[in-house]
C-alpha cells in the first residue's frame, strides 16, 4: 500500500468561531475538513456548556505548507483573545493526491 506523509491540523475552539475558521482554512488551501463536538478542561478550566453548546474540534489533512499557513493565521487572529488551541501531527494517508 502506498501512503503519502501529510499534516493533520486539529483545532479546538469555541463553537461560535467554527464557521469563520473553516472558511479561512479552506481559503488557505485545505480541500476539506471535519467538525465534531469537543468537551474538556484546559488552561482556562472547564468550559460550561451554556447556550452555544460544546466546543468544536476541526480537523483537516493538508500539505506542510498549508498547515503552516493555517497555524500562522490562527496564532495571529485568535490565540490571544479566544479559547482556542491547535496542533499538528504527521499522518500517513492513502490517496494523498486528494489532499493537495
């Protein structure tokens, strides 16, 4: 089986930011994404599940260059003022051409 090494960008953010974030990551080069609900505790403590619901977990498999653009954008626009984290992993994907 042939695989391609790409980057998995995972973003955990306030649900209210999800639409803006996915729009921007696609603009920056992501060809797709997955969104799911997320709950947990981090540096800011437990997040109450009030009217907006759980946080969102946004994931996209992208090239290293796109991953860098996404992380740079998030750091510049969101990290200082919003409850958001992001991390990047190397992943081996089948049909890697679908992500570039």
